[in-house]
C-alpha cells in the first residue's frame, strides 16, 4: 500500500511535466496576442516592447517555457498580465470557492443517487425503476447551464427561496449556517445533476449484479434480517465501483465549473480561466490548468486508495 | 413422526416460453439423523427441491406449491417470511455448491460466522467470536483464531467449503441440506468433507439431504436415495436396494455412466439425448425418448410409482431384474 502510494506520488510530477508542455504549446500556438488585446491597436511600439519584455514575451518560445518551469519549481506561478496580481494570489482566492462548490455538488449527487440507485435496483423493471431511469436520462441530457437558468427562474425569481448570486461576496441573505449554505444550493444542483445520473446508473447496475451473486443467497439462507442483507451484504459490495467513481468525478467537477460560475457570478477557478482565455492571460491560464490537472490526478490516487480500503481483495 | 415431510411439492417458474415445471410432484420423508441422497442430472430439479423447502426461490417468477411441507411438526408453508427467517440456519441449514462464490468477498470470515450466531442464538460479540473459533476448529481449519479475521479470498476452495459448513452448523440445525457441496473440490478434500459430515451426523444427530450427481459418493454416505428426473422422483429407496436392484431405466442409465476405479477398460455407456423441455406437458414417462429399456406399455401409459420392495419404489413399466446383482441385499 505505502510503496504503491509513494510510486504514484513520484509519478505525479512527471505527468505534471507533460501537462506543462501541453498547456504551454496549446496556448502559444493558438492565435491571439495578450499584449495587443491589453493595449489595443493604437499604441506606441515602445509601450508594447516594454510590456513584452516585462512578461518575457520577447524571448523565443522554448526559453519562455524553460523560464516558466524554472519559476514554477521555485514556487513562483508568475503574474497575471491583465491584472498584474500574482497567479498564486488569484489561486488562493478562487480555489477554496471552487472546492466548496465541487463538494456541495458532490454531496447533492450522493444524497440523491444512493437511495435512488438502491430503490431502482430493488424494484427492477417496475414503474419505480422506470421513473428513476427517466430521471437519470434527464440528468444525462440536460445541459447544466440550461438547468441553471430553469432553477434560477423557478426558485430565485418566482419563489424567491434562494438568491441568484452571493457565493464569495461575503454578503449573506440569511443568518447563521443557512446563510453560508443557501447560495450554494442552486449552483450545486445545477452542477451535480449530471453526477446524480452517473452515480444512480452505476449504483443500480452494480447493485443488480450483487443481488444476483451466490453470496446473497447464502445471506438469505442464514435467515438474516432484510436490512442487514441489504446494507451489509449487498451495499458494501456495490459501493466498490461507486466510491471509485465518486473520487474521479470530484476531480472532474473542479475543472468543469466554467458555465455555472458564469451564470451564478461565482468568483471561482472557472470564471477566472474564462476571462484569462478571453484576454490571452498566459500565466493565469497555465497556472490554473496546472492546478486543476494536479487535483484531477490526486482524485485518481485517492480513488485507488479507497478502492484498496473497501475491497479487501485489492492489495497494492 | 418424521423430521421432514414433503408431499406433492410443485415449483414452477413463469418464463417467456411458458410455465416451467421445475419440480413436479415430489414427495419424501426424512427421519431424524437420516441421510438422504438426491441424485439426477443437472436441471432435474434437485436444487430447486432443496431451495423450495427453505423457500429460497424468488417469487415471482417462481411459485412454490405443495400439499404439505412439515418440519418437526411445523407447517413451513404457513410461516410468514419473518418466521421463516427464524428457521433458516437455526433449524434448517444449507451448504451451496460453489464455495468460491458463496461467501461474501468484502466481509471477514469471522463476521460471516458470528452474524448467524448473533442473529439466531442472541450471542454477544465476544461469545460469538469464541464459538466461531471452536466451529472453525471442528471443521478442521488450523490457526482458527487468526484466520477469523481474514477474508474469503485468503482461503482455498476446500477451506472455504469448511467455512460454509461451519456457518451451516453453527446453530446446531436439525436438518442440513448440502447442494453439490463437494463437487467443486479435489477428491482428497472431498473425502475429508464427507468424513466431517458423517461425524457430525453421528455426534449431533443432524439429518442430511445430500444433493449430488456422484452416485459413488451417495452410495457411501447415504441411508437412502431418491433419483430425480424431469422434476420428479422416479425411484427411491434404501441405498443398497436402489443401487443393487435398480428398478427404473434412468437409474440404470445413471449407473452405467458412473466410472469404477477397479474396472479398468470398462466402457461407460452415456445416456443419449437431452432431458425434456419442462415447459411442455408430459403424458408419458419423461425418460421414454432416451430409455434403452422401454417396453410396449411405455408408449401407452405413464407409469406410476410402485413398490418394488420394502421402502423401494419406482415408476417404470420395464422389468430390470435381469440387471440386478445376484448377491443378497443386506
């Protein structure tokens, strides 16, 4: 276990190195010049040259890459061309918000999908199962931005139950803990609905598989109580693929918040990347994508560890 | 009074291709401490018979009917699901065919043993653990205390079957149903398991229904045997009676395809053809299309169970006495 973990953690910087090369090349070889966008067409060549020199954009691209990686190794993510603030400062502001949003979407997905998946598997091929399947189809099909619009219209504008914005603004619309949680509800539902569908389908199919196993017949032949059979004998087995998917999807959720953050005006990583791409703010794009990639990899390592913990047959 | 009485058990399954009569009118009695063999090909209804007694068949698609299933004076058919759960493993235990897949892979052996004790005998965790160690020792698992905390995948097939037996015996049941319990095991392990079953039967007086397609094993272990074909018992009686003086074409056919170690060069004679489709009605003997002993009467009427000798019944029109052993049946 530990040696496996160490091996995975050693691999991580190597993969991240490949990630840096990929991000760097994609950004540099797509059209768009940050200096031009920032200063506009009507500018003096001197000002332009000064800006280029400041952000080392006058160097050949391979030198730019090496200098960037060299800085990274010293913990320096560079500065935003557009805002002139350190990228690390931006990350410190925005990463917690993105993590909180991903976590709330995840909680929503788990709370919905475990009962739904269980009931669908137990009531297989009945109207309850078909209803659950209908819900998951909806979850797979509806784009999260469209769902976000509907949620805002119904729950914010019509019913006034939830605020439209408010995450990261410091202002809360309700007292106490609810004031902290409330603004997250609609974005979490909009962001996590796809995951509820993924998890429900996964749990339903793994549960159906488990229910047909010989050891379930043994559990019945022992005369155990139905709830014990379901929760201990069946669910523990069915959770193995579920938990793995959970960790992977969490890593994924951090990277796909762009549209949701835009709609709900959330100052997270997604909206920062979006404006950085529009402005060709190279250091910001590079730094943020690198961090998202690192989180994705961490989530995968955690998935593997969890896999080993719940399934005693897995030994690393 | 017999320990178990089964009268006219009928188990059916609704499928897309009609109703399959998996068990069609099975009756037998089992005395306290008696060992009964249930033999027949795959699909003859042996396992379904066993699972019907414990009502482990999923209903629907299955449907269990019987004139009577009485265990120790209690009508099992009248029990509610909750009452039935109190009987399972407590009074009637079952061992299944595939030990590799009959234990839960994510729970420790100890947990799987202890939960039965805690459920039925209301033991504390500590008592259940102590008893579990004893049970593992009884079934011959060395270093029982340590192995209790291991998972099924750390056990070999034979060891897992021992664990299954330990679980099945944990509450001292009065009836043990073993469904092909040794089929998946090496012969040496098989012999040890048989020995274990024999010992338990003599020490605890447990009655056993031993389901197998291994006639040799049944001959060595059981007091009496029932031969099943197409969902019915076609012949039954004391082991020596049935195997020395078989009275049904199918029993004889089965014996002819059983190899004997001391008969080198002897050609086995397979039973040609396939078992019948159980979804179709059978107005004649279901074995007729495959029977080498068939006589004219077989094409006219369905034979009924008739008494051949004391306790020995068979449903066959043909006279097979030419194939009987000459020695006196003890």
